[in-house]
């Protein structure tokens, strides 16, 4: 399943990315390749974020211990809008 998500990550809406990250975190499935693909997608077009997506993404990444400083900057900027 992760391979399918990775291959389509570039085309996902930001809410879908946040939901996928949340689901994997809730299930405690840590897949670095998946998280990197989701991170890349979020950094490429962050404008679709609402507060719930930002919150879910932060929680999921923290829960999965995924550290990506550029993504945190993007999320922080979106949170301040």
C-alpha cells in the first residue's frame, strides 16, 4: 500500500496528505520513504492547508519521529496565515 501512495503523492490534495500521515501515525507505521514523499508534496504546494490539516500533519510527524526542518518551516508559515 505504501508504494501506491508514494507513487501518487505528487498528485494528492493537502487534506489527503494530512489524513494519510495521520493514519500511518495512528497505526504506528513508520515508513521513511512515504513520509519523505508526503513531505515533498506538502512543500511543493502548501497553500491548501487549513488549521486542521496543519495540526494533523504536525501530530503525525511528531508521533512518527520524522524530522524535516524545511517542512516544519512551511507548516509554521501556513499556521501563521
